[in-house]
């Protein structure tokens, strides 16, 4: 990457109406992610993700408008580190969800694709977290889970799942397809254009 500025950053009229939040989260254990193919500069993209032994992504749903993503950048001693934090609220404390979430905490970490509400034609935009061009799988997201049942009858009842990981760059847009677990041979999901 060049150490000069040579391209204008412009804001189009459609950029002013970009929606926050994200719709879906697709996860894979970091041990199952073999490699990623990065787009040709200047595109800040990933164009393919290779998983081990026919592994599949899993879809991780959460309650609408309770899913958030934030990044904090630190620049010291000539290096840049970015902490990515994803949070998802999963409603209703119960045994099946508890078993799945306990399994997440046992993993070293995960990599994930965050599907946003932005779309190009029929395909949504997806951002890759937990894998970095410079540090690879060491950018994994570690999960923690807290559960709550609030005192009032209309209070929260569920799990707050937080994924935190380090990276050396801003998230890359994923343009391609993945296979998602469906209890059979898997479902293909495409992103970007």
C-alpha cells in the first residue's frame, strides 16, 4: 500500500440514507477457516473464503434492533490496532440455546460475516470480522455470554452475546458466496456485487 493520498473520498446522495444495525451474522470456528482471498487493490474486499473439510457457516440470529457493531482504533509506535466488538441479544433463556452458546465460549474464537441492511441489487452487503490480511486467524473474535431475566414481567429475558477481536485493518467487504448449515447439504448465500 502506498503512503500517499491519490484518490478522492466522495459522498453520494445514497450514502446519506445508509441504515445502521445489521440483519444477520454468519459464524465459523476460527480453526475451520483455512484462508481468505483478498481483492486486488484498491478494493478493500475479500472475494473467497475457504473452510476445512466441508465445514459450513452457521447463521446466528438475534432480536431485531439489538445487534450492534463498533470498532475502536489505536495508533501507537507506528502500528495500528483495531478492536472490533459485535453484540447480539438472543431472547429467552432456555436449555437448547444455553448448550449452543456454551459451545461458543469453549472455542478459541470465531470468524464472522455481518450482513448489513445495505444491498446491491438482490444481494446484501457483508463485512468480514475475525480474519485479517496481516495477522490472519489471530484476528479471531472471542465470545462471552451473559444471561438475564429482569424483575418486571415486561423486562428482558435472554442472552447478550458479545464477540471481541483485534485486527490491523478496518473490516473488508466480502463479495462472494458461502455455504450455511441447513441440516442437510447446506444452503448457498451470496453477498455483494
